[in-house]
């Protein structure tokens, strides 16, 4: 199944960032974790902006609620309406 391309606003790792991770002196598992961490930071910034709070003030419940909301949008309105495109 083909996955639609990410919109620029929801692309979690730019080509430049990915190239920098690839060039880093890290093992494959470390590179994976680095990519995941950079992507997570971008999602957390988005969630914090939606809640109008600083990232450090986000709670686990807010993050869970946001993922529930985004999943509901995806199920009810389709993948293009959701923030996360997977």
C-alpha cells in the first residue's frame, strides 16, 4: 500500500536533518533513536502550540488526549485531515 507524501508542515525529518543523522558517528540503533527523538520533538512542539503551553509544561494526559483526537480525526475524516499521516 502506498503512503501519501507528507505535507511540508508534517514532515518529521527534513532531508538535511536525515543526512546529518546519517553522517553522524553513531551506530544504526543510535541513528534510529536520534531520528525518533528529532521527530518526537517536532510533534511535541506542535502539541504544545495547540494547547498554548510550553513543551516542558505538557502533561502525559495532554499528549495522550492529543493522539486520541488526531486518531479520531484520521478514522472519521481520513488521513489527510489528521496531523499524523500514517
